[in-house]
């Protein structure tokens, strides 16, 4: 387990977490992270790096990796709020063994696992959303040539971004030290992530 940072921008956004091509990647207003987020950026350059909206060429092997990481990390982490675990909100942790975490920990651990398997960090971005019940939530979005897919601890499998009932609010950009406001996009369809996107 590696504790990565506390008090990030998404701390303000994510003080509570909920248990199509292009995707939530418009050109939004860029906002900086607060100064107390710098330890994460300085100590985890690889996991935090994001560049200019590249996409992964999806194929059955890549799809299988997404399925595997989604299932393994969802099984590895038991949801628990940071205030219950650490006595403070928004401690970001990569969990390399079974443990407790909240939505940011699921998302950053999935990003870490995909990078370890050879995925580019700039194809993987943390995104802040608001759920259908009004809860603040974090997910990992994977940019592919078949559209943006979401690895979400609330779902068993990767889901096309537009099939989740969320408001898309902010996403990670540049080296991870900046976040950008999205023009708030609402999606409401039921998730149907049952097949490889090439089928």
C-alpha cells in the first residue's frame, strides 16, 4: 500500500464517494490543484502524467486487460470512507494487496495496474462525476479508438462513458498537477457493458 496524497482538489469535490468516441474530453477551463497536492505529483510522476488526449487502439487482448484489472481491483478493495480509515478525508492510496479504500483509491489503483501492464498513462485519466443520487464520485476513464470506457467501482465491467447515469464534472490533464472543468455533460442510460466493443 502506498499513500499518495491528502487534500487534493478532488477532496473538495469528492468528500463523499458513491459505493461513445470522444467521451468526456471536451476543451474545458483548466484549474490548478491546490499546493498541498504537490507530494502526489512529485513522488508519482508516472502514475500522474496525462498528456494531450491520445487514444489506445482497442483489441481483444486490451479489452481482456481492462476486464481483468477491473475485476481484480474491485475484488481487492473493500469500500470504506477515508475518514473511517485515516480519520481525515481524501487520502489517495494505491492498494497492491487487499485492503480498504474509497472511490479515488479504486480509480488510482486501476490506473497504476494498467500502467504496470504497459498502458500509457496519458490514455488513462481520473474523472470527477456526480452520480444519479447526487453523490460525488471518482472513476478512471480509458481513452480508446472505440470510445471512452469507464472503470468504476460501482460496476462489474468496463462501461462506455455515455451509459453511466452521471454528471461529468472535471478531468485530469497535463502532468496531473492540473484538472480541467468539463462542460457539465449528463448521461443517463443504463450500463450494458457485456461484450468486447468490437462485437
